[in-house]
């Protein structure tokens, strides 16, 4: 195979990008399903920065998600995360990578008609450990904010205030 400028061949690059895309999608599926243990597992070796609130490791991420998100009668947050415009960059050597992706969160509850509630960007760092890709860091940015009253614990004003100072 032909080596690319970063020293990887095309098959290695595509395999790395596919594994990273799978991690990104696994996160959204677990979160929308209310599988907060599964979300925490994905970040067990990582740090997460959500609007300036930094947590690390399985226990830190689990506690943060559990304390910050509302869970409804079906034991889920009643959300639907969509990722778009995913850009993955593999570092020279092939054991580290970054990605930037847009997210849109839709929600519907008994008291909220189906609607987008927020958009933003995930800025992620990954590392390959013993042949497997894993999250190393996530920074979540918030771009547009709708009605978060059925999603986060606290008010929209508190979330927007955190966004302004992050």
C-alpha cells in the first residue's frame, strides 16, 4: 500500500477512522438509551470537559452524567443525538487522533413536543492502546440552546450562563 504523509497506509488510516466513528456513535446510542454505565465505560481512561466542568475516569463521568441529566419514566433521557460533519485526523505514528463533530439533540417527553433542544461541537482526542482505540479527552461546546427544561437538571439560564463563561 502507498504510505500517506503521516506514515500510515490507506488501510490503516481507514481502519482507525472507522474505529473512531464507531466510538462516537456508541456514545450517542448509550446516552440516548439511558446506559450511563456504558457511557462511563467509554470514558474510563479519559477526561471530559462539559462547559468548563471537568471530570475524569469511569466514576467521575458516571456521577456527572447521573447528576446532570434528567431520566424519564422509560429510564432514558428521551433524547436523540445526531452527529454530523465528523472530521477525524490521525497523528503521525498512528496511535493518537483527534476529531471534531457537530451534534444536534432532539427530545420529546410527555410535557415537551418533539424538538431540537441544543446543538454544539464535540472536540475529541483518542489514543490507541493495545491495538484498540479509546477516548482520551472530550470537550463539549454548546452553540445553540433551546428548551433544556426536560433534559438537564437546572434551568436554561444556568446552562447558558455556564456556556458564556466556558
